[in-house]
C-alpha cells in the first residue's frame, strides 16, 4: 500500500484538530460554588431538582457585575465556570 500526499494531509489535519481540542480542554475554570451558609439556598434548590441555568440567574442579586474582577467575563453564565461542589 502506497502512502500518498492526501493520506499525509489527512493525518496532519486530524493531528491539528486533536491538538486544538486538547489545548482547549486545559482551560482553567473558576472556583467551585462555595458550600458556605450564603450559598445553601442554591444547593437546596439544586437538590430539589431546579435547573442550574435557572438558578444562576439569582447570582447577580449578590454578585453585581461591578463587584467582579476586571478580567471576569461579562456573561451571566456563572455555571459554565463555577461548578457546584461535589458531595463527599
């Protein structure tokens, strides 16, 4: 079986795609949602079956956009980076 330029190109493209996906998976997420008293309402509602998407809309009631660090994304999609703590 002869290896052609198309075969080599396909391998190079596949390696580039896999490398891109691997580098993207190394993104550091924000800290977990604390399990402190202030966030217990969040955890109770999450345990009650509410969706995280609906719950994250409540975050801005305490975490105003102006109170976040300057480098913080402006989106109100908290649960993308700040995941709930795993139960022990």
